[in-house]
C-alpha cells in the first residue's frame, strides 16, 4: 500500500553539532536500510531545499506510523502524508 | 531531469457530458503514450480524490511546460510543481 | 484500517431540485448500506454545517478510494482525509 | 454531547527530559481514566504524526473546557474543536 | 449553553430579486422570533460588511444545529462556530 | 460604540512562574474593574482554549487602543478586532 | 474617528455593460461627494490593481457601516477594515 | 524603476472563443510593443502554468498602473507586484 | 511617489530592556525627522495593536528601501508594502 | 535553464555578530562569483525587505540544488522556486 510523504527538515540552529551529525548519520543509515528492505520505495530531494518527497510501500497505516515515528530526525520533521491508489490511466 | 507534479482536476459541473467524456478519453490516451515513451515516470491516484501525483522525467523546463500545456484537460487542472534532485541517502 | 474523512457538501444552488433530491436520497441509502456492512464506522454531522466527520474501516487505500469515489454526491464534496493508527493511550 | 477534537503536540525540544517523561506519563493516565469513565469516547493516532483525533462525550461546553484545560500536556497542545450532532443518515 | 457564531452572507448576484427579498424578510422574522424566545442572545452587524456576530444560548449541539440549519438564508451563509464557556475573570 | 475582540494568550513556557502569576492576577483585576465600569461588556472563554471572546463598549478608537494596550498580558496576546454596529434584525 | 479600508472590486464579467457603467459612475459621484463633505479623507489606487486604500473620518461605527453599505458597488466589493488611532510618534 | 509582477491568467471557460482569441492576440501585440520600447524588461513563462513572471522598468507607480491596467487581458489577470531595488551584492 | 506600508512590531520578549528602550526612542526620533522632512506622509496606529499604517512619499523604490532599511527597529518589523497611484475618483 | 528564486533572509537575532558578519561577507563573495560565471543571471532586492528575487541559469535541477545548498546563509534562507520557460510573447 503506497503513501506519498513530503518531509521538511527543521533542525534548530542551536542543536549541538555532534548530536546533529550523529542524528543525520543515523537517518541516512535508517533510510538506506528501509530502501533495501523495500518499504521506502522512492526518495527524492526537493531541489534547493532541505526537504524530500518519499513514497512508502507498507502493509498498513500502523506500519506507516511506525516507520515515520522511528525516523531518527522525527522531532525535527514536518510531514505531509497522502494515501495513494492505482490510477486508471497508469500502465500495468 | 525529474519533476513531481500534483494535479487536481476541476471540471465544471455544467460541461457538456460528451465533451467531457471525449476530453477524459484523450487525457488517458495521452498519459499512456507518455508513460510508454518514458517521460511520465509515475502516475498515482490520490486515494479518495480527483487528483494525482505524477513524476515526469523530461529534458528540461521547456519540455516540462510542453508536456503539461498539451494535457487535454489542461484548462481544468491545477498544478503544484516541484523540481527534484538526487537525494544523498537514496540507493544508487 | 481506519481513515478519518471530513466531507463538506457544496451543491451548486442552480442544480435542478429533482436531480438534487435524487442524489441526496441515493447518498443516504449508500451511507446506510456501508454502515450496515461495517465499512462506514462513524458518521457525525458538524453542528450547524452541511458537513460531516466520518470514520471508515476499509481493507486498504484502494478500497478507501472506491468507497469515496462512488458516493452519489462525490462531484459536490470536498474531502480532508487522515489515515489513523492505534493510539498508545487508547484502551484496548 | 459529542465534540471532535484534533490535538497536535508541540513539546519544545529543550524541555527537561524528566519533566517531559513525567508529563507524558500523566497524560496517558489521564486519557485512560477519562476513557474508562466514558467521557473520552474515541482516541486515534494520526498515522505518522505526533497528533490525535479524539471524540469526547461531555455534559456541556463547561465540561469540555474543564477536560481539555486539565490535560497534563495542555500548554503544549494545539486544538481544533468541532461540535458534533446526529447525522440524518446515521444508523440509530 | 453559549455558542458564538460569525455569519457571512453570500447571496449570488443572479438570485431572483423577489426570491431574495422574500428570504431576507423571512430571515428577519426568524431572527426576531428566536431573540424573543431567548435562544438568539446577541446579534450585532460587522460594521461595513454583510456579516454578523451572534451569540446563541441553546440546550445542546443538536439544538444549535437545528437553529442554524433552519435559517431561511442557510444555503447562502458561511459559519464560524465557537463553543463558549464561563470565563474565570467574568463578573458573576 | 461596540467592538468584538478575540484574544489568544501565548505566554512563553520559559516565563518566570512568579512573574507569570503576578501578570495573570493583574489581568484578572484589570478585567474585573473594566467590567464594573461598563467598558468590558462581555467576556467569554473559548471552550478548551486559552483564549476569549470579549465585547467592549468604548467612546472611540482611541479609548479601544488604550484599553487593550494597557492589558497586563498585552505582550503575550494576539487580537482579532471587529467594529460592531446595530443589526437591523436585532430587537430594540 | 479614522478607519483604513482596503476595497477590492470584483465585478462579474457577465454583468450587463450598461448596468456596470451606471454603477461605476454612481460610485464616482458618491466618492467625490463624501470627499467634499470630509468623511472620505483619502482615496488611493493600488498601483496595477482594481482596488483602493481609503481612510474614512466618521462619527462612529454606525456611520462607517452606513457609508460603506451605501456604496453603489457594495455587492461587488471586498473590504478589509482597520480602526486607526493616533500614533505616539506622529507629529501633532 | 523596476517592478517584478507575477501574472496568473484566469480566462472563464465560457468566454466566446473568438473574443478570447482576439484578446490573446492583442495581449501578445501589446507585450511585444512594450518590450521593444523598453518598459517590459523581462517576460518568462512559469513552466507548466498559464502564468508569467515579468519585470517592468517604468518611470513611477503611475506608469506601472497604466501599463498593467491597459493589458487587454486585465479583467482576467491576477497580479502579485513587488517593487525592486538594487541589491548590494549585484554586479554593476 | 506614494507607498502604503503596514508595519507590525515583533520585539522578542527577552531583548535587554535598555536596548529596547534605546531602539524605541531612536525609532521615534527617526519617524519624527522623516515626517518633518516630508517623506513620512502619514503615520497611524492600528487601534489595539503594536502596528501602524504609514504612507511614504519618496523619490523612487531605491529611496523607499533606504528609508525602511534604516528604521532602528528594522530587524523586528514585518512589512506589507503597496505601491499607490492616483485614484480617478479622488478630488484633485 | 532558468529558475526564479525568491529568497527571504531570517537570521536569528541572537546569532554571534562576528559569525553573522562573516557569513554575510561570504554570501556576497559567493553571489558575485556566480554572477561573473553566468549562473546567477539576475539579483534584485525586494524594496524595503531583507529578501531578493534572483534568476539562475543552470544546467539542470541537480546544479540548481548545488548552487542553493552551498549558499553560506542557506540555513537562514527561505526559498520559493519557480522553473521558467520561454514565453511565446517574449522577443527573441
């Protein structure tokens, strides 16, 4: 089941630089693992912004919540979430 | 070069039903042709809405304009356009 | 899987009264059938408005789309859709 | 009398972690008590967000105010409040 | 139980003038009757606008819905509804 | 001359608790004095929010400014101000 | 007593041209009369827009309402109204 | 003196096609003439939209108003106007 | 050349009181000087708010920028800027 | 390929003045270098604001991202990005 998620990153400028670097590294590792496992289907940067457009392929809403809630940068992220369905004009 | 485009369809309720059916059929044909040719990379329905999330892979801004401007339903579409770039955490 | 849906009804004031009455009657029948079948879990009126708050219990995003798209009043409805998950403080 | 309440949690990132943990624990206890007593009728998580959709069944506006005002996390919550009424298409 | 309601009137400019005059007259009669009966507690014009601020004193949300839904101009009104409670600094 | 004023209170969470308690006490005293003197005509709580709806009866705009500017909590208040006039459907 | 009023003109494109010309002429005459009488203190065009910024000097809110309500173009105007007071840094 | 102007075109779908074609042709002629005369400095299409970003170089606000007001499509255009000044980091 | 400027003051509550008092005094002196010199044509307080409506009469956009940029409170001000032109209904 | 970018600068008022001066100097140097190299085509100040309108001429979305991401003030900038295309009414 697909969900489009736009994430905007808002890390406070006074966050400890080491804490920040650690969180960003963990976020990268987390993103790569979920891509390899097939749940994080697409991950694109919004050109010119600290933001991304992602598409997730998860079992249900519960799993979507779990995946997003456990993002290492979760406290600094704003989400716009859109449930997706098959489009009648899409190729099979 | 990738662009995310959210399209919302607002066909006036007093549009002639035959004109409408014709436009919708042409839109479908147009969408399928661009998907086969590789420029319309993804096409998902927003669940529950007359709207979609599309990703286009085009040569440049000029071609993006041409592709959208020639949509048969163009006069009845609202677009939100986001240029995309490669994300540093995306798998190769 | 639960979704909260806020629906606002915007029927054009120049819609033929008989067409309107027919659509409203079909909408009621449709809503009652889906409630009996268990997919339309809750349906509350927004006090003072031509709008409602609904909770749907559907198999997945595809079914959510199908249920909303087939509402007899669909062309005149605005939707705000929120995927729901279990809350850790909710009683079992 | 029913009210739908959307709550978004905005705890400042510099809040003392012990104070925070204590408030969150008290909030959970408070939510469970009001659910057992029947005033907090529904409590769902917004999938992927630190937010919930709740439905309260209270005697009147005064009691609604009292219930929300006494939430342990009240200073960090944003509310969107909608008075609900019976819908003519709802099953009895 | 008190509710503040801001009403903005948007009568289409092509409404038949006699129909309009009739609706406005009925609206006035309705407003005066509810004021006499004590449910429409306050009614003020927004200076310079076709809009008003009203305070209703009704038994519950169901009655609030009934009162607003039956306004003769209901199809042309936009409502902003706020449930009110006693303020701790208000004089008894 | 009547003005409706919606006030939303936004006291920073790091304000010294004694300073805060002192300001809140002074605000209450100020509100009660102006109610007794007849300029603060109505004061209602927005149910569930740290906000109120007030109606002031003042000599002119200058006095409205003076009354609001001198609120002890003024630096932490957001105002939405609406000049009111007599409504043609209001009872005398 | 001063009020700043921003007016935006939205005349429907299908209004009868003669009716429109007549309304615009009456609006001009009305504006000039109130300027001569001293109540319409300033009237500036928003450069590039069918909109203006006006300052009125009226006795009270009732008179402000009367002045705006009687504008010949009233049904096609949107107003943003701001009560003004003397600024402490303004020259006498 | 420079002004950035974003123009969005909203021609009603029921406008007579000949009238429309005539207006669009006149708009093009008008735009080309002002470009040749040096007042319409830049004119770019918003990729994918019926909208443009223009930069005008005019004598003053009066002339800006005159230039925009006389656009053949003026009744169907929405403007966002920004006065520009020299940037301290711009090359001479 | 006239510009309407709405200024909203947002001084952080933790600004050093002496620094603040000094800035406010310099702002007053600056405003009075520009009024005497004829560039700051009007200065009104928004009744009940820490905000003002000003009208400036300056040579061009460059000078408008210079005047606003040099306001002692500039870092704490939000501006809404509107270029003005002569209105055809204004008295000479 | 052209992109219009509106940048608004929001430097926190508690940023160390030397750090700030250093960043602003580096930003200026960076802007001048990209202008000389032809990628930063236009750079105008929004009159009266700490903001600019820029037009970039870059190879593709990837390069746009690189150029903006490396702005020394990037963490304090808000961007509004618009892909541009040739306008049919623009002179060659």
